[in-house]
């Protein structure tokens, strides 16, 4: 039952991530083509609730998606099982979330 829930959670997180990836890549191409500097980009993102929510949701989806994917790899390739597999998977997810949240805060706060 846990495997099915994790499978569905990873697929749902991918569904959430897809439009975010497209928008993120589009914004990056626009910024590069427009010759925006880091200061100009920060000037547009700092204090923006939209960009905070956009990248905040993106970080949550990526953290969930990556942690579940790495859990499968650790199970299949490293042979981890049980509590060790769960602890490492949760740890990876939390570290990814913390790093992403820190980046979102730095860019939008």
C-alpha cells in the first residue's frame, strides 16, 4: 500500500512540476535574451508574493518528487530497506526542501 501511495505522490508531484518547469525555463530565456542583470532580476522578484508562491510550490513539488525517486534508487541499487530507507529518504526530502526554501526566501524576501 505504501508503494502505491509513493508512486501516486511522485506522479502527482510531476504533474504539478511540469507547468512550473515550463514557466521557469521561459523566464530564464527571457532574462538571458533581455540581458537582465542579477540586480534587475532581484529587483523584480523581491517582495513579490507571486514569485514567492510560485517558487515555493515548485520547491515543495521537487522535494517530494526527488526524494521518492531517490528512495527507489536506494532500494534497488543500494539494497536499503525498512527504517534506514525511510530515514534517508525523509532526510533527503527535508534537505532539498530546506535548500530550496532558503533560495526562495533569498530571491523573494
